[in-house]
C-alpha cells in the first residue's frame, strides 16, 4: 500500500508539473532581441527553436502530422534520385517543373535534417546543391526569350528568385554540416553569382516596386543573411546602390519599370501596402508576394533584430495578413480583384506561412488558430510550433469576418476596398487605385457572394496558371482584351470605352475616393465612393448597402450608381450573374444568330443573346444558381434597353468562360442614376424537388428624390411595407445632422445615411 | 453492503437481459404470414410493429433522431394551424404546395400518434381530414385544364393519387381513434369518391401501364386495404373491371394510353420491370414510381400475405431496388437516362423507403445499412426499426457498386443498360428499349463519369421540376425539341434525323440487343450491343470498354462504333464534354457570328462555335473540368469534319444549359467506324497552382482490322508500348474460340474479346 501510495504521489506530482509547464509556457519568439549572426540555423529555424521543437515532438499533433507528411514526401524524392536538367522549358514544361520542385524539396530536406537530426537529409541537400553548383557555373541565359528579365534556371528571373528564397533556407539548415571548403565552393560558384544575376544583371527586374522585385530582394537578402554578406543584405534592403533606371520603360505586363526610382525590400513594403495592410495589386498577388515578405522578415527578425522589421511602417506586414484573410469569401477563397485566379485561397502554403507568422510574431489571435486547423498544416519552425501548441491547448476560436474598409495607397489616400458583410451575404466594393500592372479598369465595381458562392461575379484573370497547353501557363491575350476591360465588370462603361481609356499611365495617376463607410448598424452596412476622370467630364458616385430587413428572408443589396457628365453619352451597366435565367418582367427578342456586341474594349468578346425594352417602372429579372434563387429589381423607364450578353465572341481558342450578363443601356443622356436591389432568396433541392421562396419580396423600387446633396430610394415589399433609404451625397460625416422634406414629410437623422 | 450488492446483482441481471434480448432478436417482419385484416394499424405500421418500436425507443439512434425530427416538424405544423385552400394552382403554386405538404403532414402525424401514443397528433389528423371531407364533397374538377386527367385537389389525377397514398396511411393510423360515425363520414364523402375519381372517372389515367397508373393503383389499393373494401383492392390489383380503352390514344407526353389493354398494380409490376429489376422509363422515374410500388406492396404483405407480393415475378420488386442503387454514380446521383433531372439521388425520401424495405423484407444486405447511414434517416415503421437496429449493432458494410448489366423489357429481351466500372471511372452504356413516354431517341449512347463528376454527359431532361417560373414546373417544349433528340446524346445521328425518325410508335416497337457483356477480367470491362431500324437500312454496333492498363494513370475508355448502311449517309458523332477546352492537334476556324447548325431534330438548338478538318490519323482534343484533365483521341482521316458546338440556339427563354460538344461529321459514306479513346488523367489545383500529368498517354490509336467478324484496334502509348484490343462482332460467346491472323501474327483467345 505504501508503495502504491508513493507511486500515486509521484504521478500526481508529475501531472502537476506537466500542467504547470503547459500553462506557464506561452510560446514566444525564442530569439527575441538576440542576434543570431554566425550561429546556424538562424534564418527561419533558429538554434534555440530547433531545441524547443525537438523537445516537444510527438506531443503536438498538427506539427507532428505536418512533419510526417513532409518526411514521407522527401523520403520518396530521395528514393527517386536527384535530377537537375539543363533548363529549356516555359512554365508547366518538364525542366521548369523539376527545378521548381527541387527548390521545395531542398528547403524541406534542410528542415528535416535540423528537426530529425538525420544526416541523410543533409547529404541529399548537399549532393543536389553540388549538382547545381556544377551546372550553374557555366550556365548561359535560359533559352526562352519571352521575359523582360530572363533567368538561368527558369525563363524569368522571377522564378530564379523563387528558387533562391527557398534554397537559402536549405543552405542555412545544412550550413554547419558542410565543410568550409564546400561552403566556399557553393557561395563562390552558385549563390553569389546567382544573387548577382537576379539583381545587378537585371536591374529592370530587381530595382523597382513590384511583386517581382520583392521576390528578388528577399532572395538576395536571405542568401546574404546566411552568408553573412552585408553588401547583399544592403542590396536587398535598399536596392542596387547608386543605380537609376529610365522612368518611362515598361515591363511585359505594361507596368512602369521604375517610375520614381524607389527600390529595395523596405521600399517594397512602403509603397504597395496601405496603412490598413491592403496590397495594391489585390489579394491574389498579395498571396504571391506574401511569402517573400514574411519569410525574409522572419529571417531579418532573427538575424538583424535591431531592424525591428515587424514594426516597420506601424507593423504593416502583420496588418496585411489580417487584411488578406478578410479579402476571402466564406470558403476562404480570395476575391479575384484585378488579375486573380479563382479558387486561390487561404489553403495556399503562402497562407500557412502568413497565419503562423502572424500568430507567433503578432498578438496570438485565437481566430488564426481556427484557420490553421482548417489548413491542417503548420510551418516546421518556431512559429508553426507556437500554432501547433496553441491548437493542442484548445485555444482556437472562430475567425469572424466582419464588414471592413481597407484603404489603398502608401498613405491610405488612394481609394480602397470595402467589404460589406451580413449573415451569408458579402459585397466586395472596389474603389481602389490602379493596382500596378495587374490592375483592371473597373472603378466602383463590385461583386456579390452568398456563403462563398458567387452571385454577381468579378471575372478574374484570363489565364490558366501553370497549364502549359494554355499559352505556356502565362497570361493569355484575352486578359488584356477582355478581363482588364471595364465592360468585363459590374460597373458603368461610357461610350463603349474603358475607364481611363484603358491606359495604364492615366489609370495609375488617378483613383476613386471614399465618400463614407458605415458598419455601425449591424442591420445596415453601407459604403459610398466617388470617382472623377475615368472619363473626362464625367463624375460617378456609387453607394452600396447590404440591408437586413424583417420583410426579407435574407439581407438584400441596394445599389445606387449616380453619373453626372457635361455631355450626352451612352452608359452600359452589366450584372454578371451566374446560373440559369428564370424569368423577366419584360419582353425581349432572341436573335437567330449571335453577333459580337462591339468591336473593341472587351465588347468584341460579348455575344448579344437577347434584346429587350423595359415597359414598367421596375425591370425585374430572376435566376437560379446552385440551388438558390436571386432577383434583380432595377428602376427603369421605357427608353432603357436591356441586353442579355454572353462571353465568348472572338475567342478562337476557347480561353474565356461562356458566362452571361444582363446589361442596361442608356443612350444619349448626360446625367443618370442606376438604382437596383439584388435579393438572394429561398432554395431549390433537386433531391426533394422542392422550391422554397422562389420569388422576389420587392413590389416596387422608387426614386423619391435625387439632388446634388441627397438620393432617396423607397423600397416597397409585397407585404406592403415601405422603407426609405436616403444617402447623403455631399456632407456625409458620422456627425452630420440632416433635415430633409420629401413629399411634405420631414426626415431628420444624424450620419451618412438614413434607413427607416 | 448487502443492499448495494443486491442492487449490483439486479443491474447485472438487467444488463444480461438487455444483451440477450438485443443479441437474439433479429428483426423480422413481425407479421409474417399473419393476416391483419380488421386490426389497425395494419398497412405500413402494424399492431405488433408498434409494440416493438415503443419498446426500443431511445436505444436506436437513427430511428430516434428521425422520430425527433419528424416530431419537431409536425409540432411546428400544428402550431401554424390547418389550411386546406380551395385548389387553383399548377405545380409550385400556393394551393398545390399546400395540399402536397398536407399529405405528408397527415401521414407523419398518424405515425407519431401510433409511436408516441399522444392524442394531439390523432386529433390534428382527424381535424384536417374532416376539413378535407367538408371541402371534397362539393369540390368540382380542378380549374386548370392542362392535364389529360384532371384531379380535384390538384391539376392532375397523378397528384391526387400521391395524396391518397399518403393519406390512407394516416387514416390507418388513426382508424381506431375515430368513432364509427366519423369513419363512415370520411369513407363515404372523401375516400370512396376520391378513389373513384382517380380510377373510374379517369380510366385514361388509371387503366394503363405507366408510372402515373402505379400511383393511381396504389392509392386505390391502400385506401381499400384500410377500408377493407375488396372491390377497391381488386380494382387496384387488376384494374377497372371489364373496361377497355382505345389503344391508339396518347397522353400529354406522347405515350400510348393503353396499347394492349393491360392495367392494375400487378400488370404495372409485370410490364415495366425487367427480370433484373430495370424499370423501363429509367432511374429517375423508377425513383418516382418506387414509393407507391413499395409502400403498397408493404401494405399488401401485411394485410394480404397470401398474395406473396414480394415474391411476385421472382421477387422483382426487391431486385429493382438493387438495380436502382446501381444506377447511381459515386455520389449517389442517378444517371439521367431518358427524362431524368440531374441531382436526384438516393438521398431522396423514396429511396429511404426503398433501402429500408429492401433490407427488412429482403436478405438484410449489410451494404444497404451504409446507404441508410448516409441517408441518416429511416422509415418510422418495422423496416426502419430493423435498419436502425442493424446500424446500431455495427452491421453496416460498404455498398460496392461493380460493373453490372441490366436487361430491359418484361422478359429481359428488349436491350438493357450496361454500367462499366473500374476504380473511379464509370461508363453508362444505354442500349435499352424506348422507355415509355419518357424515353429518349438515343440508342447505343453512353455517358462517362469520374468519381461522381460527369466527363461526357447525358443532357437529361429540359425541365425545372416544381419551379413555377419555368413553365409551371412542367416539361418545357425544349424537352421534345432538344433533350429527347438523338443529336443531344453521345451517339450517331444519321442525316440530321433522330433515331426512329423521332417517332414514339416506331421507337416503342424496336430496341437494340445485347451482343455481349463481360466483366470477368477486373482490368477489362466490356459491353457490346447492336441495333437495326434506328434508320431503315442502317445497322449500328457499339463496343465500349473501360480498361485498366499499367501504362495509364487511370482506367481509360475505348469506344468502337461501327455503322453499316445500304446507302451513303451523313453521320454525326458528338461528345458532350463538360469544362474548358485546353487544346487540339488540328486547326479550326472560329466564326464571327454564331449560327444554328440546323433547322430541326435538335440541330436548331446547337450553335456552331468552330469548324476544323483533321490533318492527322488521330484527332486529339483535351479539356479540363473540376480540376481534372481529359483527352479524347479518335481515329480520323482528312475528310472528317470536326465541329465545336454549343447548346442554346433557338432557346428564347434560356431553358437550356449553354454546354458544349466536339462533333465528328462524316459525309456521303455508307459504312464507317468511329474509334475513340477517352482518358482521364492528372489534376489541377488552383490553390497550389500545380498541373499534374496534364497530357494524354496515347501516342497512336490505329485500326488494324475491321471485318464483319472482328474489329481490332491497337493502342500505342507515349512510352512506346502497344496493346491490341480485338472484339468479336459475330460469335462472341464466352466459350467461343478464336484464331485470327493480323499482319502475319496469329492471335488466339477464348471469349468475346481479346486484349493484350
């Protein structure tokens, strides 16, 4: 009995110790403030971090599972043997894919060596690096000539930079495994010339503010940190010393090479990120740029803590992660603003990096752990450890996405993106600046989502990334002729010409401005923005709202687009709905043959599938998509033309998706206003074959007032109730007091808008 | 201590009892061989069954959960009050939906009364029935006139019959709760005249072999069983006594009303089901007809066990459930053969009935329990109890779907449907008979699936079932002008005319014949069928195979369509692929304007999007759908025209989906053979942006022999290996010995085909 008792006591003691350890130990950056220069690993993994990881292996499920998966992956690669073919292909081709794969494999092998302390991984990495060293020292430029900055391993410097960002991590991991002689060989024949090629030899690629350059800067900087080469580190942070480029030259995508002479990693943080963390090219490219931003920052934090990189520009790098996560729909897919491939989501590995780093170096936001749980993998480093421990300890909480306004521009003064959210409805209102060379000419456009499904779509880019059969996996010409054009978006096109005449020079010198953003009332989320100069002499203002009203099943969208011009124009206003047409309240004709709607600016890609005229005060249209019903109600008059269009004309290689729009056209008019409501309602199941609430709840939409100062819209439901939405077009501050008489009734309120 | 011990012993005893009860008690039909006449409930629920259910409540999770959900549903309905509006609407309209809902609610309320023994449910059902009695006794014909057989509660007798099938169950459940006077009132003013209206008053609906009549028969029979009215029961089983209809009259769908005078429930089992359990209209309508077949059979089994209904025609009712489950893809969605709405699946309530009844009255197949688990609900009767207990006892095993051949026709001699399966690939080969009025003119057509996703589609029907905005939820005119036409299917159309000239009279007198079906070799699944008379003077034979070969990533499809005619014709051969075109190995032109491909027989609905000519021996085409790559390789010569088509021409109400096909056209030729391979390969992820194995593995497809007796195709892969597939076109029995010399090489094998 005595023995038993003492065992029990020991167990109890042990248990208490375990509890106290796991309670007291919040994982912090173990190297905070410690300079790791000269110690390896020191870049992403740290000497102390590796010790911590090894100590906890087997007790941290997400980390353990990730490690196991990586180990299986790399063991399989080792079994296959090393291949470093002579470069010859574009994206998607064999040599491209192989070298891209090798960089990942090298990085992972390095990490495995550190964590598992198994020399086979170090040897494998070393052998491969030596093969690269052997090849690289005599390697000419890549034979494919399409890029403005040709790489050596790949057809563009961009991919070479990707490679070095990963491989410098591998080098750091096996640094101490190599002899000094081996290190000298690699640094002299491979790493240094490699870094020089993507920077000094290609300033048009390196010396600018652009996501390409960010990769270049990070690549040079990270290898510099491992090699402890201050010159490379400085070149990474500040750009190539004393070099000025021609400010008027352009790259492949039509962007200026270096308009104002800024360069280097810090400038690349300074310029493209707004104070809210919005990245000016949009979420798809932010995701792409994220990895070098964060992984180089992590390295700088570890090796050069005195730089306080995560506090740079008021902590914008960590803010940008929050912004990016908020730029995703309910499924985690990023909104395809500007050039963006649909389906890219926070399940991408770059976001594993972002979420883990944000958690570890930020404020340990418990919401991030829920996303990490969904990702179901972590970085195999200190930050991944922190996340895995957080999840294990049950700290995860839901990541709530609310309505949010993200300013654009280095100082947050070049427009922005507002996301309105209410229950399952999301509206993405884009009043951002041009967005660099990946920008679209779609000022004041929007897209609408229900529970992660597109209701009114943004087309995204015209490209099949990495699918070689489609233009080598690169941008297709339809990206310029269609996807970037104004008519491809849910906004106004004047006289069949794109905003800023489709010219990057004009677009990048202009931007819309926020009029107001109001999310205080949880039932009424509103944003309003204005733009001039999209067309000389024409001003546009759009006010969008998501309104939860008891007489509607789901929150509905109210959309007010006001156009004021100094001359008569034609205005086209499309809604790119997805799904099947159900019915309309207007007559239309269906042509016997389908012809393109126009000849240029995107119109050449639209077939005209139907032509109608509104014969009522409200034009109504309903459709069905993925088992949900939608209705558009728009204020119209007898002169409004209504078109059904479909994408696909002049698309000889079937590069575009055959999707539809309903389009309003007003001709020969100076000032006009488009007012619409979009309702999501009901459901249809092909299993039960029951159609629930398949009809619009709106009886009438009416404009009761439209002056320079106010626009007032009444919404009457089929139940007979009427609500009035009044937006202030001029003085719209939160504190502004308004008194207004409409039809002899007095309305008084404080703030940007009124709804009652 | 003594007390405690005795308690422990009691608990132990109780526990042993429980175990012994649950171990020994296999749930059997508790009324087997017992006549339940005069005892209530006796139809679906039985007196003894209710006792068993009550005894096990709270211990059978699936049953308990279903019960709870039903109780919540009905409690909510009771709270809303009873509404029995005067009928006026078509499908989808208010009165239609309400009466449809009431029938379900009545049936469930009845069941709840029995199981929970709570009078509130009986009272609710009684009150609603009395309201119906009050209304029905003076109710005229339904005001909508579109049906060939107008109902009173609904616009068609079919829906009235649905109502009575459900409501007779409710009546049975509360039979003993009602006074004799109340029963007399209901039977005299509601049930008897209701049964007469859908039978004697509408023989054109009732007196035939058709899914409509099955509902009618079941309705009359079930109320007959509850009322113990032998005349009604006989009318249900054998049809209206001494009545003959005009054999040439047709119904709304173009089907003959009563070609050969057969009628009644037994004839409706006899005629449409083949000995394999295939239902001649196809799975979508089998699912619809299933419920009255099975629920009336269950009632007959309980009240008239001497009929041995489940053994009728060698147990075809239970066989048909197995056939139906096999006519679904990997997700449980039924193949949309003939008129079938996509998305209908074994999650439909009719299949809950089917699975539970099949398990209980059949051989307790453990695979059915897995489907029941997925359905996550059971019938609230003896059979649902058996399933719930089976699941609870861990008896569920996977339901494996293998390759299967299902004969068509009352004696299995009118063609059939072969489903070839290998890993994730499924090929549905339709060589069935006309399929009654819901049949399509698509002899020897097929569709291909990968893991539940369509690769080459069958269009299905042109209808939005129960969506009022689309033609009242009924068949759209495009169902006849497009969906039924041959050109809408993956088979040969001769001279732009549908099979059998699109005439039901001809179609229903002809059918293809099975040549062979071979699934013995798990790597090579093959079926071959022949048809004459689709066009006078033209014979067609198609041989399809799914082949798993080590040089291919996934099983590939081989497709050999042989056409022999006594005159020169034009043959069109489309492949309705889904997804985005990747590339082709031939040049084609894209027209500036889209025109319809033809003027009739479905051609008027196809736009011509591209026209090309083959310039190689093999025409190749690849596409991407839902992240998977596909390639078509087809043997061609320079005279072959290749078209890209898209559905949607002459479709002024957007009733058709804008989907595409690639089509081969051969003109002015008598005999021809179309030989193609379809490969599924690789994958694409928009998250990782990696394209894996995006290219075809086939280097060349070659016809090395084609005689009356044999067709031999060689398949050469990019690895350089060559396989030969030889199919016997005449003597193809399993035992047949073949010796054949091709290019001086001798091939010897036994059986229908050879592959090596």
